[in-house]
């Protein structure tokens, strides 16, 4: 799961529960975001719920082929992509700022 890997990279950890990763990454977001920090955490949680709870949406499909609706697949794909791009850019930006100090 690419988003989970990004969260681990940002936090510098190898393993952790997705809920803990999500909370810790949200805490690292700039404080000027205020309530947005909680909302972006909710979006990350939605991505995790799709992956973990929709049959066939994650962790392989098993012996029997399963279909995921195209609209749900697109939603999961676009949410993941948007979160990954944002989090990596924010992390890189904050890392660069720390290197300049």
C-alpha cells in the first residue's frame, strides 16, 4: 500500500498500525492548517477503510475473482495519489527548511 509506505517514510519507521501512522503524520502537518489537519486524517482513514473492508479492493483477491466497481477503484486511486503527492511535497518542503536552519 503506497500511502502506508509514504507515511512510514515520513515518520522514519518500519512498521506500525495504519491508525497510528495516520495520527502521527497528521500531527506533523503545519499547525496553520487547524481543523484541516483532522479532515485530511479522515480522508486517509477513508482510503484505509476502502483497502481493508471492501472485498477485492486490497490485499489480493484470494481464490475467487472479485469485482470492485470502477467508480470505487477510481476514487481510491485518486485519493491515494493526491494524498501521496501532497504528503511527500510537504515532507520534502519541511525537510529542506530544516536543512537550511
